[in-house]
């Protein structure tokens, strides 16, 4: 409306989807993340540091828009003057200042005594059985293998849209077996277990804060908001199959229900998972000729182009393909997290050896239901979790230190997988995208997984946390956490 830019695409006045409802939601979430960061900077460095950071962000955002949308894509043509630049910077700073002022008025001054308690440094020492639940770490480590294989096969090896709409039957018995196992046993199941454990983790943290007579919501808001920020960086800069940003949003949706009893959490989770069966998502992925063109372009760019071209296409694909998919799976993801909270509160996940009868029943129900109703992956995921909890007795967990270490460093290992696989499959590395069969790709995944087990054991023998776990923890507590183990 101000005449600062116009579309470069004939017949499409809004090529970036700026005025779509989904863009409004995403921009609101991104703005919340920026304001959280600016607020933290203000507490640490005062108003001068906050002002300099805000000015740098405003200028950087404007330059990024010019480069990405005016040069790399290009989707829009900007007015040839300094007015659009100054106007964009001014709007960014003005809106941010108003939002920070509102946050200050609502939140009021910080309580020094409460802040000191919340940011207290935890002691860095080896995890004790009473302080850390090794069987949950092992569960997380095992689930990470499924996530790795599924991501490698469906997102790094070939275009995601091709895998969804037009999966190709591969030649060779090994490729066909791997593809069958992927679809029947792993796809959607591993990420379901991850969401389940993520919800349980939120319940565990809330419980620890309650035991110390401290409110957990403030800490969890910071923790989940920073996870959302890390997820956005991962999604746009490294790989757009990210789940961290989604988990951050879903985790925030759980917070109003922290004090509910476990039966209520279970019912809410079931309702959330059933919601997509009755309400269809307003966002759709490309189909028909648009999908054909997108798949061809993805094969060309991901397999043969450099980093900047891939970065530009990743941004475009994130809006057109990834965002609708994330929006569609959000209710089920929230539902699985609610079930994880319920499992912890009920004691089943806390002390599985005392609930073997329930776990056996859940295993039978999930296995039979998962085979009979393959379109509901949560059933088979339920069987997996139940079977593993039955097997992971205290005697067995002590013999699996590698898997426990892998699970404790799940965030670092997940992000490292993206970096390694991006270098292997994308054009700025070895360029194997679209050129490798399922069996060979699965072999690479197994090798990466085994190496990560050994590296995780080595790292945690010397440090308290994985690198990204340490960063996330430091950001959530608002101060640098201890890293090296004390002798």
C-alpha cells in the first residue's frame, strides 16, 4: 500500500504470501522469539545493549529482505530509493519498542530473589539413578535412530514432495525391503515417540520446580521459546525438515495444563489427536503440475547448486511445503506430548517395573491395532514404547551406556545429523541427492548412528552436557552453565 515494493511475478500481487493467515501466525511467533531475545539482552547489557541489538536486527532484516526477495528469488521489485530502507528499519524499531514497553508494563520489574533462585547453577556431577531416569535416556536414544533413518530416506535422499505424492518403486530386493520397513515400521512412529518423551520431559521439569517451591511456567516459557528460535535457525539455515520449532510451539501449548491430573491430560491428548479427523487443515501442499515443477526444481537445486541457491530455495519450500505439513501434524504432536505428560504423572513412565501388567496390555493393543490400522502410526508407537519399557529393567539399562549417552545428547546429535547429511547429499558437498538407493542410504544412517554413540560416550565422559544442550540450558537459565566435569 505504501508503494515500497511490487510483485515481479505477473498475475500474483502477493508472491510471498505476506497477507495470508498462516504468514500472520508465523510472523507473530517469530516476533515473539525476537522480543524474548531483546528482553534477555536488556537484562544482561542494559538499554544501550538492547538498543544496539535492535538497530542491528532492524537493519539486518531489511538488507536480508532486499537480498533474498529482490535478488536471489527474485519475487519482488523494490522502489529505487532510500525511503523503503529507512521506512522498513523505522517500522521494525517502532513496533519492537512498543512491544517491549507492553512487556515491561505487564511483567513489571524482576523479582531479584525469585530470579536468583531460578537461575541458580545446577551442580555438575555424574547422573545418579535417583536423579536421572536412564531408561528414558535410552528410549530417546533408540527413537533417534528411527528419526535419523526416516529423515535420511524421505527428506535428504529425495525431494519430500516426491516421497509424499509420487513414491517411486525402487529396483533391487535390498532397496525394496528397506522401503517396506520404513513405511510399515518407522515412518511417523519414531517422531511420535520423540513427542511422547518431550511431553514427559516437560512434566518432569515442572515437578522439579514444584518440589523446590518455585513456579515452572516462567522457566519453561524461556526454555521452549529458545527451542523455537533454535528450530527456526535450523529450519531456514541448515535443513527445512526441522521439528524443533514445532516442538517449541507445541510445548508452549501444554503449559496451561501443567497442574491437571493425568486422566485429564490423557483425554485432552486423545481429543487433540482426533481433531484432524474432523477438521481439515486450511493449508495445502502443491499438487498436479505445480508439484511436478517443484519436484524437478528441488532435484536440480538440492543436488547441483551451491549453498546460497539452496538457502533461497529452502526458504521458498519452507513456506509452500513444510509449513502446511507442520500445521497439519501440530494437533497430533500436541496430543502425543499430552500422553507423555500423563504417562509420567501416572507413574507408568517413572517406574515401569511396577506397571508391567498395564504395559503388557498396551503392547498387545498397540501391536494388534497397529497392524490392523496401519494409517494410525500412534498405535504401533505405543507398542514400541511399551515393549522397550518392559525390556529396559534396571539391570539392562546399566549395560547400555552408549544409548543412554546418545539420548542425553539428543539435541546435539539431531542437529549434527542435519549438518553431516546436508554435506553428503546437497550440491555444496558430495551432491548425492536423488542419486542413492534406499539400502545404501540406510547403511550410511547406521554408520552415522554408531559413530554418534561412541562420540556421545566420549563427550559426556569429559563434559556435563552436549554442546547444544549446554547452549539451550544456558539460554533458558539466563546465565552460562558449567560445562566441564570436575575431577
